[in-house]
C-alpha cells in the first residue's frame, strides 16, 4: 500500500496496493485468467511512472483498455484527466466506478462494458491518448483496431509483453521486424519507453513486460493513405511475412498478379527491388507497392464477364 499519512504533506488520492488488489479480487470472486490475459498491477510507483511517461494532463480524455481492478485507472484519474475505460469482464466493469468513487470522489470516469475488439465508438469527448496495460494475448490486434477506429488518439503508452513490444518498435532490418511492426508504423512512430518488473503484477507473469510509446504520424486521423490503400497494403504485408525468407517476387506472386514475373513488374514500378525481402521494407515501401498494383489494375480495366 502506498501511504502518505504522517509526512506533513497533504494526502494524495490513494492508489491500489497489493492488499487492496487481493481484497477486491476476493470480494468479486475474480481469479485472474490466462484466457483474458489478466495480470493486475499493484505497485503505485509503477502506475505513476506509466502515467508520467504518457504525459497525461488535467482536462484531457484518456482511453484505457482492460482496467481490471483499477490500478492504472486511479493513476490516470489522479492527474485530473477524464478516463474512458473499456472492460470485457462484467464484474470488473461494474465494480470500477465504485472503486473510483471510494478512492477518488468526483473523478471523471466512464466505464464501457465491451470487448475492445468490437468498439468502434466511444461516449463523451474523443480521447487524445491511449494508456493501457494490455492483455498479452490480444495486444497487437487491440492496438491496431483502436488506432483504426479511434482516430482522435494522438499518442499513448501501452504495457505489453516484452517480445511484442520490441516487435512493435522494430524497424526494417531488425530480426524481430515483422507484419505487426509495419502495420503499427502505418499509424505512427513507436519506441520502447521503459522496462517493467514482473514483481509489480499479481499474479506474477512468466514473461517480461515493457512500456511502448507511440505518436501519430502527421495530423490526428491523417494516415499515410486511404482506407482502401491501408487494406491493400496490409494484405501485401501479410503475404510478404508469411514467407519472409523468400524474395518479394516469389512471396508476393499470389497477391501481385499470380506469377513471379507479374509480381516483379509491379515491384519495379513501385521502385522496389524484386529480389529484396519483406524485412528490408518500411511501411511507405509497402504502400508504394499497393499503389503500383492498383495503377496496373486500373490500366487493365474491368475484366469481361461471362
């Protein structure tokens, strides 16, 4: 428990400590499950470090995914920010407002009981930041879904499994660079923003965690291409990394015309070496390939019917 009594300073709003976490879980009958990727943070210093690293300011709206028992939620509310928290577990979603009222009366919290992968609209003011301890098993799909559907998000900090975090922040040429790296780069710039000890979680996970920071590319809601181009680019990215050891003219033959020769023609038109491999290309390279493919299809015109 993080306490401030008796130090002569005004008491700060209380955050959850190990005892409160276990008491809440027992009261609610919650046993952390691997299926939902639940590992609850119980260290106030870690919570405040995450919030500070994210740059959360009073008056802004922050989106949190998987608030659980409310450790990070209370840290965000402590800044004077408004929080919209999306929680899939009904018991946790119902309890969270009561916890916030008890520990930080008057704080601006809205809880949405839903699966984050299904959320396309949020109540209230559009959030400008995403701050979350993401469930390990769905962290990448959740991130990509939210960045696609909540364009108001300008920046954020997420806590994820170390392996996933390094993959998100990787650049071309890195051993861990892959499809998630490219897709994340469509939306913004990513960086490793800190390490997190396993010991701040209950239960203690068997993997390491990192903080990953990101900021949107360009103006909020202004991706590098259209939605149709994003879908086409992501399809090409998936094909390139499904056979990452192969040259692009071979790995992309299925999506760039059906043969290595046709794929080579599209790649050359995009200014990409057909003998390169996917791990050498950045998101803008993949976008150029998607545009070159559709330029080719437009020139060919509609196929005859019948």
